[in-house]
C-alpha cells in the first residue's frame, strides 16, 4: 500500500502523561501537530504541555478529565465535536488494567475498566468521526493490545471489542476520507504495569518493547494507511499463533505478565 503523508493540524491524545500516550504526544509534536492532552492529573498534564511547547514550538491545550466520569467524558466529546477548533487526529490511548482475576476484583473496578477501555473509545470515536466525515479527512488511532487475541479475562474481552470496532470502522470510513487504525502492542516498558504492581520478570525479558520504537512503528503504519498495527516481529508471531492454538491451551498462560 502506498504511503500517505501524515495528517496536519491538531491531535487529541488521551493518557499522554506517561508511557505510550506520552510517546505519541512527543512524536506528534515533533511532526508539527498542535495537541490537546487529556488525562485526570492536571498538574502532570501542565508539565507535559510545557515540555512540548518548549521543545517543539507547538500549541498545547490541556483538558483534565476522568474518562470514568460521564460528565468529564462529555467535555472531551464536546471538544472533539467543536467545529471551530477541528481535531484532525484522535489517539484513544487511555489505559486501565486490573492485576487480579475477575472474581477477585470488585464489580465497580471491572466496570470502571470497561468505561475507559470501551465506553470512552466508543463515545470519543463517535464524537470525532462526525466532524471528520463532514470535512472529508481525519484519523483515529485506537490503542488496543495483543491481549485481544488471547483469553485473559475482561481486559482481553474489552480489547477484542476495540479490535472488532476498529476493523469495521476502518472499512466503513476509509471511503469518506477518514483513516482508522487499531494498534496492538504487547508488554511495553512503561509505568502501566508498575501501577498494577506487576514485576518486570513476570514476562520474559525479550517480550518487553521499547515505547519510543513502538510508537514510531505505529505512526509509520498509520502513514501507510494500515488498519492494524502490531509492533515487532515477535508480537506479530504471537497474534498469528493465537489464531491457530486452541483457546484452552492459551488459557494456561494467563499468569504471564501478572505476577
């Protein structure tokens, strides 16, 4: 597939204060995108915004919002739908993980994860797609996971929804000028696993990805117009094998990355 030029204009990134989201914010700013940064911690948002303005000379807007809270989520939806301040690229990156298994978590914790990983992706995509389709251009990158291909509880189920939604949306809106790509990273060296108190040795060292390389590969795939990006040959192999191996056998490896 022929490579297309990166989208100009403004990018809105959820979860940009650390990890994959921060790498997206930095690399998009380096490309010249103005940014809207969305996360719960306003102090950390302001620090990242100052860093990016100073380093790359781009405009950076801060929008503090908790995506679990429907009123906060509505403010982000309104920003995406604002016709006077168009957003050309939405990166649905905000993460939420639970270390314990389903019945060891409260149902409220499980529901909060669903709110961030599914409901927010659905509502923000809906808010962004309308203006993008009317303008005839735009893009969405939804950060999923290779866990979507594996039986790993409700996290995998939520990410499988993201994959299914992204695959459909990519085909549905490509003829109308909007690119939708689903990104499926594997274990990545960020604070995401640290917040869940998961040890680095809970998965083999060769399975851990560098976050900057991951995002660079993802943006290159997006530029090429790909609907699915699975960074690194090893995780491409994991995704392929997962489609062939019986689910019962895969389920025996649920503990990998959870210790």
